[in-house]
C-alpha cells in the first residue's frame, strides 16, 4: 500500500501542485509575505513544491532542499513560510489521496495520514534545523560584533583616552569593559581615562560596583580614571543607594572631564584671538569716510 500511495502522489503531482498553489496563494496577505512581489512569491512557491516532490521521490532529503532553504535564509524569508507551506502540502495531499479512494474507513485514513506524515516530517525537521543553525550562527556573529563595539577605548590626545558607554551594563559586559580598559590604557600609554556614562540609562549598585572596580584597576596600573556624564537623576540615585564614588574624580559632562584630564597632564586650553589687519584697515577707512 505504501508504494501505491507514493506512486499515486507522484503520478498526480500536477493536480496536487495546483491545489497546493491555490491554497498558498490565498495566504499572500499574511504579514511576512505582504511586502513580497507577486512574481517572486509565485516563483518561490513553485520552486518550493518542486523541492518537496524531489525529496519524496528520492526517498529522503535531497540536496535541493538544503540549497532552497539556504537561499531563503539569505533572502530573509521567515521559517513560518516553510512550515506553513509544509502543513498545506500535508493537508492537500491527504485530501487528494482520500478523494481517489472509493472506500475510506478509519484504518485507511490512519494509514494515509501516517504515510504522508512520514514524508512531511523529515522535511520539516530538516528545514527547522537549517534555520536554527543559520540563525545561531548569525546571532553568534552579531554578539561578537556588539562586544567589540560595546566598550571601545578611544585615544583623543596623547596620554588621554575616552571610553563612552551606551546601554545597559550587565556582568558579562562589565568584564569586557574591564579587559578593554586595562588593555587600552597599556596600549595607548594613557595617563588619564574618561569613562563617559551619559548613555547609560540606569546606574544601580551593581553598575556602580563594576565602574568602581574598573577605576581601581586603572589606578593600580598607574593611571587616573575620571567618571563623566553624571546626570542629576543618576547623582540622586547614587546618593540614595549610598554608593561611595569619592575615590576617583567625577564630572557632570565630558567637556569638564576633558578639561580636568588636560590639567592632570599639565596642559590647558588657551583661547587665541588673531586680528586681521586688512579688515581693521577697511573698518578704519569706512570710519574716516
């Protein structure tokens, strides 16, 4: 019976494809396909159903299935398109088989459903595994990229560097901040490091503890750490939590912190005014007139 069912499905693949396409096309207004052109959606559907039949005919998972799913992943199609399509294929295939039988009892129905599930199940599993592996790889790459950008140390002048922090600081990121801070101080020969927390939304006890640890570590290797970007609400939170930040300098803005850094490195900002003699002569001539 199993061989007969398979032959029935493959020999009437055109009819099943037509039924499948009609039902899938009716779902075009769904969110994940609403922005896709009709031509692309139709061509993708036809390729999808051909891949399904190729997998069934070869009694296993064909290489075409892997190639097709990889292309959809790269194009950003959601996994739900594939799983929904497979469920539609399962339903229309069972309906077609039953429509070709003169007598349908519970035993025959159960046999048909088991057989179709045996075709559809492995394909769904393979598609899910392909997507899961791909997204895990993408997330891993994104995590590495975010880590590289989450705690940058920027040399702005000789012996002065700045570490701007943006977003939430958790334990894992605090460890990365510490590592980048110490490595950067040594690499750039920094005498003063400005830690800018302007972009940190919340400074609680844990965040303050991590910052204090980083500042203390910088002090131990011979440099000075200045905490800048302390907004009024952050200052109030620090006071209410009883956090002691008296061990290293703090400033309300990066500008004030940079001025302090210049003083600590025996430098200062000098304003110079250069007079343009030609302009002065022009003004004098106008006054004379």
